């Protein structure tokens, strides 16, 4: 079985997160003895650039609602932008989504301490599907998510964290579905009924046969505009407990 050292595994996750290399490309580099470690500085520089771009979007904005995650979060500003504006505009939302990101990447971003000056009432976290894609396993992915929640609560003690269970992806028979279930079962235990809430909205995207609705997830992973509508509706009852819009 092909093995990757711990340091190279972290580099691999970063490279995959940024779309700079495929799994096959990484293995080709490894097998040909190319010094993958040399890419670490370049990857971190690029990742810092992307992180800085995200921070500029929210600089000086009094954010009440913070979204943290990967492409599903980032694409609220694209495929779901009309719903984003309508549903969340009054709460000065901040989008900290980065396509391809993993729990490892989110933790790196949080450790930059850039969000400590923010005071959101709610932080919505959806992350981990890309960890499974690169073989991290359910247990490791769940641990990464738990570390993210712990870090958020230390940096934003007055913020309620709404942790979203991993969404279903691919076909019902895909082995990855079992891993998603295992991750969700594990992270659901982080719910404390007060400032850490767990919300599983996965069934909203599937039919009775367990297959994802192609109108909601055209590629079996990312959401369509209609998918974001379903997502917003599924979160609304929970968010209403913590966010109040005062009508003019």
C-alpha cells in the first residue's frame, strides 16, 4: 500500500485544497523522488493570499452571521447569491468559505487570529467533505471538526456555533456515504443545547431512495440555486432562535 509521510500528507491536503495538484499528480511527484517539501512554502504563500482576500471582504464590517467552510460555503456568493442577500443581508453576513478547503485548512486560517476582533452572534460551520476525499477517514475528519469548534469557542466565546452535518454526496451506494454518516454521528455529540448546536440537513437533499436530487446537487456535491434555497429553509428555524431582524 502506498504510504505518505505525515509532513507530505499535510502538504498534499493543502495542495488539493487549493486545486494545485491532483492525487495522481502528487503520487507522480512522490514516486519520482521530487522534493515535495519544497512546495510547502509556495503553498502557504498562496493560501495566505487567498485568506487575505477573504479578510478584505469583511474588513470593517460589523458581522452578525459568519459562515465558515469550503466551496459549498463560498458559492453562496455565486450560485446562491440572491438567496444570500435576501435571507442573510440584514445580518451583515461574512463568508469565510474557501473552495477545496479541509479541516486542516480552516484550522490554519483560524490560527491567524484574524477573526478575534469580530463579534458575530452566530457562526455556521460546514467542513470536512474534502478531508474524506483525500482519505483522512471519518475519525480524523471528526477530530478536525471538533478542533475547529473548540478554537471558535475560544476566539469567539459569545458566539453561538451552528455545526452543520456533512451533506450527502455522490450515489447512495458510494462507500463515502458510510463515512459521512460516521462523521455526523460523531460531531453530533458536540451539541450542548446552548452555544453549540448541531444541525443535520442532509435529508433535505435526498429522495426516498437515498439518492441526491440532481436539481439540488447537479454534480452530486455542489448546490444549485435551488439547492441553496433548500439549505436556507432548513437552517431558518435554528437561526431564528438567535438572530432577530428588527423591521424599520
